[in-house]
C-alpha cells in the first residue's frame, strides 16, 4: 500500500512539472510573439500604404 502512494506522489510531481513547463513555454512564446508581431504588422501596413500611393500616382489603368 505504501509503494502505491509513493508512486502516486511521484506521478503527481511529474504531472506538475509537465504542467509548469507547458505554462512557462506558453508565456515565453507569448512574450516572443508580442515582441515580433508589431514590427511585422507595421511592415505590412507600410507595404499596403506604398501600394495604395503607387496606385494613386499611376491612376487606375484598367
């Protein structure tokens, strides 16, 4: 009986470690994305403005 409770404690500890690792990984990923996404979205917005300006200057030639 004592061996079973010891195994249960160990498996709970392992589950907690896995959960902690997943949460830590998710928070790191979130931080990285929050640092990377603004420049990307700014670059996309800049490209869109450039295309829009070119169309205005060139006129719609369809």
